[in-house]
C-alpha cells in the first residue's frame, strides 16, 4: 500500500511540475516572442476589422516594461531597442491610460513633420499619394456609413489601404501652425479609418498641446506616442469572426467566421 501511495504522490508531483513548466513556457512565449490580441473597434478599417484576432511580435522593437505582464518590473527605456519603421501596424499602451492597448499605424518617427491638408497626408512636406480602391464600410457607424477606400503610399514606399468618409474638418486639415513635429523618443500614430480614429492628430487631454486654445472643438486623442509604450508589431491574423448573430445560436458560428482572413499578413 505504501508503494502505491508513493507512486500516486510521485505522479501528482510530476503533473504539477508539468503544469508549472507549461505555464512558464507560455508566459515566456507571450512575453518575449508573440502575444495574441483582438480588435474591438473599427479605427483600423479596412486593414483590420472588428472581430479580427492577430499575433503581435514582441521582439520587433525590443522590450520595455510594457512587454511584461502587469508592466512589471517598472523600469524606463527599452532593452535591445529597434526603431519602428514608418508604415508598421503597432500595438502600444495608451499614453493617457497605460492599462489600455491601442493599435494604429506608425506614420511619423522622431523629428518628422506631419500634416494633413484636405484629407491628404504629408510627411516631411511630401504627399502620401492615394488612389481610389473601391468602397469601405465602417462597422461601428452602421451599414449606411459607406466611405471611399484608397491605396495610400507613404514616402518610404509602404502602400496600405485607408478608409475615408470626408476630406473636411480638423482630422483632415491640420490647424495652425500647420504641422505636428514629432518629439524625440516618440512616434506619430494614425488609424487607417481616418475619419473614425482617436490618434495622434488629436490632443492628449491630460498634456499640453500646441492647439490648446481650440481643444473645445476637438475630440480627445492620444497625442504623440512614447516609443517606450510600444508593445510590438502586428504580424498576421489567425482568426476572424463578425459575431453578427447572438452567441447562443451555435449553429451559425461557422458562418460567422471570415475564412478568407485567416492566416493573412497585416500590411
């Protein structure tokens, strides 16, 4: 009987060790290699849709405290830092509320001059050319919110899709002094759904901003994003579902999956 009890105790210990090892491996992968994220809003339409699930590479920009669970340990700066590329789709912590993850496209790097005039993006005085590419739909605004989809090419040659419903208003015309100058250690981020994205075009409500006298007419945003807040670069979509039916209608689940988006790269 003692031998049987010892075997049971040994088996239990081995099972516990296996679970602990598996947990440590999972935490290591999530911290240092890749982490899954889902898209809850339409700010990146048409590149990313509500209900997309994607993997983000954690090593792309090096590691900061935001690379680790609960932002611990609390150190400043980045280890093995790598500068993001203009055009990257990146996940970062909201500068205003660091507990929130945001995903946008990196448009401006430190020292860049960014402006928008009549809906056209300018980077260091050079226009990001765009050409019509069909229609786009803003899921958050309903089926009536149809916009014009464009292929936009950044000055460094990166081409991606954007959705536009207007070329008017603050988001499409940078107010005086007419441009944003990205400070050292920061990037300028924008959503591909240009008319429904709280991004660097809009002032951080908790910090000073060059257009402070006009903030009463401007929706709150995130301002410039500290490079330290970058979590990683979006790589590919591994699952996508539109969830148009109630969750309990399990027979409709297979028809809600956007099969054509599975395992597609994020560009």
